[in-house]
C-alpha cells in the first residue's frame, strides 16, 4: 500500500467519524424534542383548538424551559457525562 492510499484511508475514517458524531447530535436533538413534546402533551398542551365561533386556532407550544424544570436538566446532564 503506498502512502497516498494510507492517507486516503485515514481521511475517509475521519470523515466517517465526524459524520457519525453529527448524526448522533441530530438524533439526540430529536430525542430531546420528542421528550419535551410528550411532557407538554402530558401537561395538557394540544396545538389545535376550536374557538367559540367554530374556527380552528393554533396554540403555540410552551417554551421547553417551562416544560422541563432545572432539576430535570441537571439530572440529564450528569447522566450523560457519567456514561
């Protein structure tokens, strides 16, 4: 194997590793979004309602900071850093 082939292999391995890290961040972000949505729904939030005139109205979602309290965030952060 010549040196350019080795360099190409190292480059591909690093690109694959970076790609996996990006994918993991994306999946983690989606997981957190689903957790926030499930928590908001459990607390009674639903995005679509009918007003008194029978018109469909949309209700903005709660701020994720209001859905999760500080202790939830601390617990998740500690668990992620310990694993």
